């Protein structure tokens, strides 16, 4: 039996995504086959492909020559949280733009397409939604222009159910709703405070509308800008590649199988910053896991 202990790198990751990260060259359906047959288990129990892993969980795999041959100690350069024949959802690092904004600049689309070629599954990738360069977390890429059109219409017509984490200056308490118009358009952002640190707080944030830089602008308007967001008053923090804003959870409706919910593990630099500001990493990870289990946020 092969055994693995889950670290913060895979906290809140789907089981299927974790197995595909362990075995990036395995056939597309191999991870799901292991899960459905009971050859892959979490804490000794049978799980579903969309079950979320937690820090310190134990994942076991029934050992075989085939499985062992696919396992690698090197994590893929593209962190894929979910993938099917039409789309993939990637965990974008902070500081990486979605697409090329300058000659020879590294960007998520080019990184993704290079990885797909390396994996011998080449395709052109099209952003379905976008994250600011400085924001980390879950973002959707379509594998064809037709898929981009299908899911792009969904985003435009019904939006995405998204939940963000923001580390902000100051200590706002409880829950709040920000309705300040942006670009002369109605806008709404809801938030509630999860944990407080030294002159900072970790917030769960839900954008109801979809204006440019909405979360960053709305939080700055309350006097609690996102840490490291120098454009909107959060200061310049060299330790951060971007700023302390992370797209944690994304839900969308798949063409054939209904609603899909995907969570993106937090980057090291955000966890380290919280620890430095007096927010315990263990408490933070537990709080985030409980948050992902709720639908009322």
C-alpha cells in the first residue's frame, strides 16, 4: 500500500486532482478509476472524486506496477484543480498575468499550453474568466473556442459563484455589505471576518456583481485595503509576488453533469504572511476547510 500525508499544498483540493498531481502522465480517467474501485482511499475510507482533502489527511493507494510507474515526485508546472474534455480549472500563482501583456512575458495561457504539449495533450487555451495579475487562485480555461463560447455565455448571463479570501489592513468585525457604485454601475460585495491578526484580518469575500477590481476597490473604500495592493492603498510588500487576495472557491454548471465546485489551495506566501501577522497557520487552515463546507457564504 502506498501512503501519502496531505500538506498545505493540497489542503481543500479535490481527491481526483490530488491523484492526477501525483500521476500527471496517467491516462485521463485513471485517477477516477482508482477512486471508484476503492483502490484510492482517504483516512481508510472510500471517497468520491470531488471529496476535498484536508491538512494531515492520509491518502492511500493500492500498490501496482502500473500505478507506481505513473507516480512522480515532481509537481506539474500547471496546477490543475479540475479537467475534462472542454475546460480545465487552474490554480494561478499571484504575480502571473492571465495572458501576454508584453513581449516574452510569462503568462498563464502560455504556461498552460506548453504544459499540455509536454503532457502530449496539446490544445489552445482560452480564458473563460480572469483574475488580476496580483490575485491567486482558481481560474477557468477552455480547451477550444467553442467551449470558451459556451462557458463565456454562462459567466456573462448567470455569473460564477465565487468565494475569495482577502487579508486586509485593520480589523473589520462581523459581516458587511458594500454597495458603493463602481464606474457608475450598481455594485455589491459581501464579506465577513474570519480571523484577526496584528492590525489585519482575514476576510471571506463574495462579489455579487462583477466590476473591474471590484473587491479591491470596495475593500479600500471601507478603509481596509487588501495588503500589498499598492494601487488601492494596501502598500507595497516585497514579500508578495502580487497581493493578499485569493480566489478560493469557484462553482459553475457543467454542460452534462450539473454543478461543479472547485477549491484552490492557498499559496505559501499568503500562509506565511498570515503567520507573520499573528494568524496561526493551523487555525487558518481549519477555518478555511470549514468555510468550504458551507453554502451560506
